[in-house]
C-alpha cells in the first residue's frame, strides 16, 4: 500500500485518514473478525466426538487469518502515517512544533 504523500494539504490528509479509518473498521468487521471466528470454529473440538479437522484445514484457515492480518497492518500503518502528517501540519500552523533533543 502506498504511503501518504507529504505534499498533500492538511484537509486532504484528514479526508484520507477518515477514509483509512473507515476502511480499517469495515475490514475488521466484515473480513478479519469473521475469519478469526472461522479459524476458532475449525480448531474447537466437536461435541459429538467426531474426528478433529486435518492439518490442511487448520493451515488453510490460519493462512486466511494471516493474510487478513497483513492487510489490516497495512491499512493501520497508512492511517497512522496520515495522522502523523496531520499532527506535524497542525504543529506547523500553530507554531507549537517542539524540537527533539
């Protein structure tokens, strides 16, 4: 995922951060959490005593969770990058930028 451009306006960064936040929430609710629940169902023993799932089934479910996690981290990092650029821009506007020792 491309990192935010630092030459965007403050307003553009805010809009992009809002968009990334919505994307993150939507992905967590509709993608990541359901995949985690699916993995959890696969790895729980059945009450009827049937045979446990094979390694391939568990591996496939875990792989989908890891793939979803990778996407989640990318969206989150993009959101954080926009927020950091917003913070810097606000500090520039307000003149409250502090130098790091």
